[in-house]
C-alpha cells in the first residue's frame, strides 16, 4: 500500500546538516543508509515507508549512544517527511537554499514593515486613550490595547465603505464564549474556527443569539458529523489492507470515540526522546492517556490461543501492552519536564492498546476474544487492550444515546 512520504532535495540537504553533528560511526552509517535510499531512484528521490523506517533507525541509533542533538534534528526530518512541517518553514529553519551573504529571511522586509505599522497603530491607540483618560496608568493603557488586539482577530469589512475595515469592541469576548460552548457542550471539527466564522458574520451571530433552538440544531449537526467519522473508522477497521497509519488517520481528532472522560487530544505526540505516541488524549483531570495503535484486520498473528481449556491472549497482545508500559515508564521518568514545559500531567497517565478484530480468528467466538482481553485487563492497573470492533461498537452505542 502506497504511503505519502516526502523525499526531496531539501530533506537531503537537511540530512547533510544532521551528519555534521553526528559523532559515532554507527550514527553516520545509519544516515548514509538514508541518503543512499533517497538517491537510489531513477529520476526522483525515493520516499515511502522505507524512508520513515530508516529515519527512525537513525533516531534509535543516536539515542542509544546519547547523541541527543541528532535525535532532535532527525525528529525534524521525520516531521518534514510525513508532512508535519511545511517546506518554507523547513527550508528557512535550516537556511537550506540561502547563501551566507543573503538576509536571514526572504520575508524580512515584509515583516519589518508589518512590525513598523503595528507599532505606529499602537501609538495611535495610546494617544487616543490618553486623551480620553488623562490620568490613566500604564497598566490601564496596556489593558486597553490588549482588549483591542483580541477584538482585532474578528475584524469585519465595512458594507457601507468598501475597502475599509472595522473592529467591533467585545467580539473577542463573544467568540471566547462560543468557543467554550463548542469545546464543553458541543463537539465541532474546529471550535475556534467555527466561533470565528459566527462572530465575523453579524447575520449568523444574530440568528444564533435569537434562536432558542440553535443549540439543538448544532447538536444535530454534530451527531451527523460523528456518524460520518464513525463510518470512516469502521471502513478502515474492516479493511484487510489497512495499516496503523490508515487507522490513525481515521481516528485523528475523534477523541469522543474513546469516551466522555476525555477533554481533548494533545497536538504534540513526541513527549519523550525516542518515543512517539500514536494518539495522546487529555482526560478531564488534565492527565495524559495514550492510545497505542496496532493493526486491525491485517494483524499478522492471532489475538487469543487455547491454553489449558481456556482462551488466553497471545504474545502479539502481550508485546503490544508491554510497549505501552514502556511508554508509561518513559513518561514517568520525564514527568516533571513534561508538566513544566507542556502543562501535561503524566504521573497518572494510562494507556489503551487497540489491536486486532474478531474476524481475524473466525473460528473463535467474538465473546470469547473480548472476555480473554477483559480478564487480562483486570490484572493490569494502567494499560488495557481492546479490539477495534469493540471500540467502534461502544462508540456506536454511545452515539445512539446521545441526544
């Protein structure tokens, strides 16, 4: 199955930069293997899953010999290859195509003019405010400017004077209320973007404010969105060719599927050097809950086996749960740094392993498979394993009762 992985001259130049920081010969050899793979194509740079695997090999090798600078740089390489860093940012971060005599950024002049205009506007606001409030303190002046800066995010174009724009005071406060409603009461795809569109559209805002049934309409729309997302996930779960990346795409952003105790999905997946969490969720108490994804219908082994007259989980399941335990150990060891830098509590972190589908073992009843996993879960304090089908079925039942 093809994998969208970016491989180009910019990545090659960045890897050359990484090689300049490598010391251990094993790290250098691993980097050379990446470049060799990239340049082995006939007419273009080769990417694919093999490139990601080779980059991860470099990261693991560098971590094993404590070359953490290389680990950090290779994380950028992986983010770029997998599309999490945009090309302009990547090129500018490493100055890949700039001579030493060129300015730091091709946008430097634009940024300078923007900053100058912003400061001039700040001065204008300050003069106006001080004229109206001669005895205002510096703190009051800064508070006034800060409030206007928040409202400026929802600037509207004047209908009476084309080409002119206006900042409506209080827009930010209304948007913050709407975003809070969407976050805490109605799950939408992008609460901030939805709130922005409503606030910047006076007609939509008036309708929402006047319509007592507005929230019911939003909830109905959310039910439809969730049903569409659940159907996409079910198709991926039942696809015999789907791999972990396909399943991750289907689950990304749909943290409601895992239960109502989760408040959000964390953006950053790499919290500990060398480990990348598939789906990091944040519980209502602020603690981290990690989801480790394995294959569903394309699982290489079986889920359960017969042992002394009972069905018990196989090594495939135990290995996956052990991997999740190792992640939790790493999070425990770095919990203070993660809490201080990212505001995520990992001391009480837990993990869920999604693995397999009852259809991979058609000769075993689904109830027997689920029961074997539940028995294992009862003896694990922080990690549990469930099949993808059980997850989808639970989400379907929850959605049917969501009104």
